[in-house]
C-alpha cells in the first residue's frame, strides 16, 4: 500500500515539474502550469507524510502484537544502518587516499582543463612580449620530493620578438602545499 502511495506521489510531482517546464516555455499557460506545479508539490509532500505515518503505525502495532518480530526487525534496521555507515566510511577513506595520492603526484597543481600549471603559466605570460599569443602544449610534473616540492616542465608556443611563433620550454620548482612557483626559468 505504501509503495502505491509513494509511486502516485512521485507521478504527481513529475507531472507538476513537467507543467513547470511548460510554464517556462509558454507564456500563455503560465498561470495554470504554476498552480499545477504547486498542487503536485503539496500532493508529493502529503504522500510522503502519509507513507511515514503508515509505517510508524505499522511498527507501533508490531511492537505491541509481536515483540520478538519487532526486535528482529529493529536489529535488521540497525545492521543495515551500520553497514551503510561502514560503506560511507570506506568511501570517505578512499576519497582521502585519492586526494593524498593526487597531492603526492602533483596533479593538483595542474589544470584539470588543459593540464597546464596555472601559476607557471601566469609567470611565463608575464615575461612575454605578447602574452595573448601564449599557447600551452604539454606539461609534466614529478612527484613531491622530501622538501615538499615538485619539478615542472612545460612546453608552450608564443610569439617571439620578430612576430614569428616559436616553441619554448619552461622549468619550475613548485611548492606542493599551495602550488606556488618557487623559481622558474625558460629554456
């Protein structure tokens, strides 16, 4: 019974969302679609409340009529909760491990969009005659050393003093903690 109520509530909410999208698309139907959306939202939350109260009454009746079954049900729910918490803890540890590995490898200092070391790019652009001609080609970064630094090599293309485009290579020493450039040079 509760599944049917929940399904009906989700359908009403989906209908309201569809009408809301129609409201955005068509000015003529705005008033009606807005009230359909409001009504379906109220129906959805009312159904959620009804499902919750039905489940509460079922558990209350089960507790008085069959305490042993109620205890086993509550133990199963507690076990499910413990397993869910354990899975979440495992996922969080994996996320932390991945973050630590990303920092150790130095990938956190590279742009996720084009792989360029953002702070080194800014330093190199600052030294160019025509900063807008800068084009990143490729970058590589070493794992963090014992001093907490990474070595970066970046290849780029930029306009030279004669108006032609030349290739350049910049090397830098980058601090792992904040990805700031300690020192750099252009080869």
